[in-house]
C-alpha cells in the first residue's frame, strides 16, 4: 500500500472541502488508482480549486461563485442546453429523413436511453461534484489517461455546440427576414451578433446567464407546448397510434428499425445537454440538486419531445412524412396552418432557443476548460476567474474566439445548413460514446469504490440498459454509412 500527499492527486476533485484536514497529510492509494479507498476518498480528497492555483510563482484565483444557484437555474441549465424548441424544429426534423412516420418511436427510444444515462450521471455528479464532470468521473474511476481522453473529447464537443447552433440560427433569421421584410442581411452577421451576445452573458456572471436561460427556456417550452396541443386538437380523427409502427420508417431494414435507429441519432442530439447541470456542481447550494436536475430535465423535456413530435407527425400526415424533411421549415408551415400570424411567436421561440442553448453550451464548456486548466490538463491561464463577476473569464474569451473560427469556417466551406448537420452529427456521435463511458463508470464506481451505497437496480441494471439503448444508433452511424454531410462525422 503506497502513500502520497493528498495535494498531489492528479485529478480535479471538485470544490466541496471536507470540514477538517487535520491528520490528512498522506492517504493510502491503491495500485493503479489515483484516489483513496471508498471509505476515505470523500474525506481526504484535497480540493485543488478552493484556494489558489500556482502559475510561475504567481497565483491565479480559481474560485467559482459557490452557493450561487438554487435548483431552478440548475434544472434549466440542462433544459436550455437541450434547446427544446430548436431541437424540435431542426434536430428531430433531420431524423424524419430516416424514421419517417415512425419518428415518434425514435424519440421515445432516445428518451428511454437518456433517462437511464441521466440516472447514472446524476449518481456520479451527486457523489463527485466537479465543474469538470466527465473528466473528473473518468479520471477517478479509470485513471488519468482515460480521464484526459474523455475530458478532451467532451470539452471539444461542448465547444462546438455554440458554433453549430449559431450557424442554423443565422440561416433561419436570414431566410425569415428576407421572405417577410425583403431585407438581405447575410447569415454570418447574425452568427457574429449571436456569438457576442452569448459571450457577454457568460462573461458577466453565472447568476445572469443561468437565470436568463431559465426564463428563455420557460418561454420556448410554453409556445411549443401550446402549439403542439393546438395541432393535436385540430387533427381530430387523424390522431393515431400508428406513429409507433417501425414499418413506417423511410429507411428500410430490420423491419424498419434501421431507419428508427438512424433517426435516434438526431433525437439523441436533441437530448444532448441533459447532463449540463453537472458542470454547475461547484456553484450550486446543494450537490444533490445536480442529481435531481439531470433526471428531472431529461424526463420533462423527453415528454415534451414526444408531444411535439407526435403533433408534428399527425399535423403533417403520417403517410406524407417523406416530404417533411424536404421542406426547409416544416414547423413554420404547421404554425401558419394552426395559428396564422401567430407563427411569429414560434419564430421568436426558436431564435430564443438557439440563444439559450448557446448560452448553456458556453456555460458548460467554459467550466470544463476552467476545471481542466486548474489541474494542468489545459493551460493554467484558463483557470483565471474574473475578480468581479467570478466567472472563468479567460475560458469565456477562448470560447468566443473558437466559436468564430469554427462556425465561420464550416459555414463558408459547406454552407450554414450542411455545416450545422456535420458539426451536430460529430457532436452526437462523440457524446453517445461519452454517455456509454459514463454508464460504465457508474457501474465500476459503485462496485469498487462505493459498495456501501450500491443499489443493484440503480447502479447496475440502469447503466446496463443505458448502454444497450445507446449502442444501436452508434453502430448504424457507420454501417450502413449515412448520406452527406452526416457521413463526414464518423471519419472526423
């Protein structure tokens, strides 16, 4: 049994300092494991973030604004990251080219997989609170090298969320004002304006960005829920349970399930962000709020997706779903049919959703850069905290520059729509892999390091089911190879 000073733990360990460090100058470490045994790790893990991070003899303050958030803003960090309105209008919309009339079935299967994974992530976040989320979980459970790889993948994926969202937002605003106001302003102007707005929200403070996101999320949910109910009521006798028939998928094979599983890829993309609350673990008043936020947001938004997807399928026509994806903006058509001039509310809700999601994405990516910077996995400068706003200011500036480079490069090279699809597909495939690792990590952690808290159902069965539900869409993303530009994602 080797020993080493607790200050040299090679992983980020969060900011919940134990009440007493007396007598904890050295702790036992198992071979191949970078943290103490299950009985003592939570008491002995030294918080690398709570005081100062040394940088060339100087010190850089690395305190986030602790106890800044209650349960509401934390829940909506996950909700707005999922961008419910934008996801319905554009992410799930892409799935229609594969799932067709069975689109609702793809959403339900994605919801089930996300629910199982949300429980696993929530359990890890509640016991290992850290702004670095997946990086910390994987480092503690599988070691520093797997943690580094997962952390880098997760961070890079989070940093391209804002670029692909602002790409499609710029295109939507451009097309709408050109059609109705006859004003020609290129998509890239709206892209840059959106990037600056999101940067400002992130830079100015977690209370501002989180609470702004919360109210933006409430607005978009209300508009699309009322619209969906209106469409369902107006459909009358056209309502049908046939939306659950896999044979209605447009891509045949395996009784239609090939199309359903391909559709799941973009339905899962709509769920990406349900885990985003985990990045606020150091800024919430109670780490248990993270577990609740992750699970509640997943279930709530999942049911919202089922409702709106069913409404869209019934409103468009189950047998006509082959033309749903061919239309550049089917939800605009549905809104005009149902509400007339009220389509303007739907347009505002979608743009609002893009901004809210980008804000949540920035919040998550900057916290991950900050947490990886303070332990040396990224440049230490990224661990700098603004002295007034208590936000990771260096990370926020880095994210702004990265957003402009990636978004404009893909937008000009491929066009904003194809750039959006390519980046969104890359994000989804990487996140599916990260979710699979998270489920496995939950199993290993509770079997090896937290057996006193082990629940077979919650910590074994649930993660295994999460893995089972997320494997098929990952497989069909490479075989058979999907069409351009989605086929670029796997090689990249």
